[in-house]
C-alpha cells in the first residue's frame, strides 16, 4: 500500500480548473517533486492535501485513511505536516520557545499559554533543534536569525508532530545557492534518519534534479507527466508545456546542485 494515494483530485475556482483529475501515489521514504509553470496548480494541490482547501471531487488516502473532508488540524494530527513558503516562526520568541510551542500544540495544551514555557518540552525541543543543526542557536531570538536558519527552525516546527509525510511548498524560495544546498541536504538526511517522505514544489531545477526521486509535472491543473528525472526531462510534452517550444531542460552542470543523486 502506498503511503499516499491521490485519485482524480479536482478543484475549480469559478471557471478556473486549478486542479483537474490529478492522480498519483507516493511511497514511504520517497522524495517526490511537484513542478510546473506558475499557475499550474501546485499550491492548490498542496492545500487540498493538507486540508486548507476541500476538493470538488477525488480521493486522498494517507496510510489507508480517507482524508477528504477532514480539516487541516485533523490532517496534521494524522501525520502530514507542511512548511510554509513565508517564514512562520514567531519572530519575538527564541528558537527554543518556538519549537516548544509547536510540541505543546501537538499535546493540545496551548490553552494554558498563560503559564510560562519554562522547562516544558525543553528536552524534546532541543532534540529537534539538534536534528536540524540549530541547537547552538536555541536561545537566539528568531527575528534575528539569518534566512537559511529561519528555514531550519521552520523545518523543526514541521517535524514536531512526528509526521510521516512532509509537504514543502517552494522550500528554497529566496535563498542563496549555498543556503539552498544546505537546506535540501538537510531535508534528504532527515528523510533517511526519520523515515520521512517528502512532497515538494520547486522552481529551482537544480534542486529538483538533484534531490527528487521522482517528478510530477502539472500544467493548467492537469498532470502531464510523472516519472524519474531522466524520463521527465526527455518528455516532449513537458519540454513543450513547461518551457514553451524551442527550450529544453539543460542537464545540470556537474556539481551545480552540490548534492548529487542518492
Ligand atoms: P501554482 O502554485 O502552480 O503557481 P496555484 O495552485 O496557486 O498555482 O494556482 C492555480 C490556478 O488557480 C491559477 O490560475 C490561480 O490563479 C487559481 N487560483 C489559486 N487559488 C485561487 C483562489 N483562492 N481563488 C481563485 N483562483 C485561485
Ligand atoms: Mg504556488
């Protein structure tokens, strides 16, 4: 059984078919990239999977459980977590406090916010920060962190609930190349160490080619190709729809991505 099985997923906004009849599966331990031009329906697809939006039609099964109709919080509790494109960490709190809050929120104890955080979930929070390489900066205020470090904290927040599937919508947007490679390397090492699966959207083709086990290509809401990097890169329809005629996927320069395939 696949970890995630999506079938005939559809969502329209007025007359716009943002996602139309999309079907795919994702296996445990897999890193799957969702690519496509602007407006292709990538973010809508994400929002359908994590409950921010409800589909007009189709089914989403996660670990055999039907998610359609569940709200975002329920889906999060089922084991699907997401990072956000825009920094979501509380800027005025420390790195450690942010992660403590994420852990407490999973325990349904956020209602007692008037109590000081103190030592609650401190060890678990430090453990998560260790995993994302941010333990040394635990007592720093989030608002003062470098952008790449904010992204690491966001990753720790997304991992707080012990998800089996992590959704990342353009995780490296706005990052310098060095930060980008570091974040994607971290993502891949977490997939290995935690047994996670990842579905990510990305504009940066180096990141897609270097880190994805498999690609899904959306265009105008429809899935036009799926497969490994090489087969998708050669796909004539992908070349046509994704880049317009005349342009092709260039093979990434050796070492350009920093990571290399597994
Ligand atoms: P992508 O993330 O691939 O750039 P989106 O999923 O954001 O694409 O958008 C897909 C299509 O759906 C676009 O035509 C977009 O304008 C439209 N769309 C997305 N969200 C909404 C919304 N909340 N209301 C109306 N139209 C939307
Ligand atoms: Mg988007």
